[in-house]
C-alpha cells in the first residue's frame, strides 16, 4: 500500500480525529446499551407488575359490581324488582376491564419473548461494533503513530542532507 503524504500535521489531525471518533463510538455504544437495559426492564419488570396490579383491581371491581348487582336484584320496591340497569352496566364494564387486563398481560408476555430475540441480535451487533472500537481503531491509531514517527525520522534525516548540499 502506498500513500502520498504531504503533511505530517495532517496525519496528527487524522489521529486526533480517529481518537475522537473512538470516544464518541464508545459513548454511543454505552448509551445504546443503557437504553436497551431500560427497555428490557420496562417490558420484563414494570409492565407485568403494572398489569398484574391492574388485573387484581379489575377482579376486585368485578366482585364489587357483582355484589352490588345481586343486592339490587334482591330488593323489591313496591312489590316490583328494579331493573338494576346501572349495576348491570357497571358490572359489564368491570368485566370488560378485567378482560382487557388479562389481554395486556398476555401481550406483555409475547412482547417479552420477542424482545429477548431482538435483544440477542442487537447484543451480537453491538459486540461486533465494540470489537471494532476496542481493537481496530487502536490498531489504526498505532499505525498512524508509527507512520508519523517514521515520517518525522525521515524528515530529520533528509533535512540535514539537503542543507549540506546547499552549502
């Protein structure tokens, strides 16, 4: 491989750019992993706990509205049983909410399984990027260091020879 290097300071600037790129990559990879951890915790811990609590509340509400409906249906007003429309609506609404909570729990479980597959794939890709940042970029910096040193040594050797020829 050949290079037409016209400026040693340009190589130093390139090295500084590579080092900055490495730092930014590491920060970006760290941030991505932190966000991933937050998402996993939200799907696998927060949401199941939330929907389990909501399911318990919904179950209690169904029991309470069932009791209210039964109490209403046992009453008689002037020899007639009331229609208990409000109690029936409240009970039906409570049952729908309980059904919704059960469905949400199932969804969270399905998403948790899908998320694990995606997380595994993401971690594999992140590992490849980390290897590049942790291994390839330092090797590139070392190569630039060697090139800069060699060019500086060469420039020092050439300069005195040129000066002797002039005098």
